[in-house]
């Protein structure tokens, strides 16, 4: 039976993550980039100022909401989203892309991230615009809501909007147990055993208890933990990677050359056929880019929608920064660490080590830090993967709530916590494959929603740019948005 499931899933997975899906993902990003007039570049200084820059200058961005207010701050929503996106994909995924697609895969990872910024931006704009409050006063937003209330409001689309919303929630729920739970825990347990000799069962029990203490508390407790954990783990990893890169800085010219030559088939990947090499570079670069930053999957919008922000564009800009931080910064540093370490032949793109995944990155770190290198990566995997579990627990909670109601979410949280122990103690090859499939299936209804509602994103963006960037007095707030905003105003941050 398992062989049959694996066979069927393999065919579905190949279809889901085939060329048409990658074209759809990148095509959506290109569409939104064009509609917003290349917002990620044309207003680069503005969104950097009001995202990363505002962390240090605007107290409203990091200010916690009151006990009675179930929303979270903009910074907490970013950290929770980054907790889910900055995970094993930033280490294992990048290494896998280099092994399978050569250095050229990194260029295509950058491309998918550039356009993915505007896909993520659009998801967040729609998430804020169509979000609702549940009976506990918590914000509920995500693809399921803009599919039901946005797409569903169009003439003749009520039924299809409702069906797509349910499908998205179902795929998200299943993915949360796979890629958001057991697969991450399994990576932690394997690394802790190889680096420190800690038995898998011990790792599983400790992580189950730790996650239980956080997840049961809901979004405010998750956000409280991730706003401390994410900056710490990101800064520590970035510093370690930067040290390796600085030591090998004389290799950077060759590294850039290998990336661009490999991307455009100026040379073969690993000594193979040139045409085949560029296909592998494009495919693996795009796949790993999507898996790393999750732009287009409709996942992180569920936590961004819990923010206390009023303007959809403000939260949309945090979506741009999320992709920038995850892929352009963290993934690029991982790639440059490996490529500059001497473990990859920069002329042919061939990997000169038998190590794979996190072990390859650990070996790259060991060229500078010695035996501490693999241990450093094991700890990084622990922090990255555990934070992913916390972030995905919220995604699964929101999907479960949409399907079964607010009162039933405690059932999901308990099951989610129990699955952590299973993830640490069982072989999960099939679980990885299944979670990849459900993760990809999430993107299909979500992208249908984003494309269909792209005129809404365009109007909201153009209106915001006119009011807040160009300061045009004759540009009043959109009337429809004004009505929605008035309903959302109570208890929200006034800094917008």
C-alpha cells in the first residue's frame, strides 16, 4: 500500500512542481510587479524605511498590543512569518540546489525571489483587506478568506470561491503536519544525533514539551517567542556565514562568475550537457527559491493578517522584506559560504564532496571553524526548524479553524504537538514527499485568487502611493477600503 501511495504521490508531485507550476508562480510575480510598477525597486527606499528601518525608529512597529487585544504587532507578525520561512530550506534546500543544479541555480533563486516579493506583497494586501475577526476577537485572514469573499463576490463565482477556499484550507492543514512539523523535527533529531549523540526519542520529547508550552498559548504566545528567537538565530547564522565568506573573499569573483555562467549555460553543470545543465539550474533554483520563501503558497499571509496594521500596503511591504531577508540575504549567504569554501569546482560546477544537504554546509563551515562547524550548523538547524514548526502551527490552526470552527482549534493543537514525537522517531521519506505535494497544491487555489483579485491590489497600491508617497491631496482613500477600515479601526495601531 505504501508503495502504491508513494508511486501515485510521485506522479502528482512531478505534475504539481513541473514547469507549468513554476511558470504560474513566476508569472504571477511578474504580473504583480508590472501592475504595481515594479514597486520592489521603484520604492525600495520607502519600503525599507517602513519595514527594517522602522524597527529602530517607530515604537508602534514593535509595541505589543494589550491583553484584551488579540492582534499582534507588525514586527511580531514578520518574525512569526520568518520563523516559518527561514527553516531547513535556507540550509538544506540551498545545498540541494547547488548539488543538483550547480552554481547557476542561485541566479534563478534570485529571480524567483525578485518577482516573489510582489506575490507575497499581494497576498498580504489581500489578506488585510479581506480579513475577519472570530468570536475570540482574533484576526482571521488568508487565501481562504479572499477566495471566499473576494473571488466569491464576483458574478457567478460564489461557488467556485467557496470550493477553492476549502481546498486551500485542506491542503494547508495536511502540509502543516508534514513540511511544517514532522519533516522539520526529523531534520533536528538527525542532526542532534550525528553532532552530539543525542538519541532521537530524547530530542522528540524535549521538542514536544517545548512546542506544547508555546503552541497551546495561541498566536500571541507564538509571536512573543518568535520575535525573540528569529532575530537571534538569523543574526548568529549571518555572522557565522559572513566570517566564512570574509575568509574566502578572494574567491568571490570566481563565485559570481560561476553563478552567472551556470545560469545561462555558458558551461556545463558538473561536466554534463550544457542544455541539460541550464534546465537543471533553472528548475532547481526556482523550486528551492519557492520552498525557501514560500511566496505564492499563501502560507505566511495567515500570520501577517493577525497584525494590528490598518493599511494593507503597510503589511504588504513587510511581505516584500520577508522574501528579501529569507532568500536574498540568508539563502545567498549559505550559497556563497559553500561556493567559496573550495567544496565546489567553480569551473565545472561539480561538487567535490560526498556530503549532502546540511552536511555540505557544515563541511563548508568546518573549513574555517574546524570541528565546531558541523555543530554550529546542527544548532542552526535546531533553531531554524523549530521556529518553522511554531510558525506552521499557526497556519494549520487557521486552516483547521476555517474548516471546523474556532472552538475546535484546541483539538488541532494537541494533535499537532503529538505528531512532533512521531517526527523525531520515524523514517519520513514518504512524509517529505507527501508534504511537498500538499505544499505545492496550496499554491494553485491561492494563485488563482491573487491573479483574479489583482485589480484590487492595483487599486489599493495606486491609492496608497498617491496618498502616502506622492502626498496628493486630491487622492482620497478608496471608499470601499474606507468602510472596511472603519470596521477594523478599534484597537489598531495609529501609526499608519
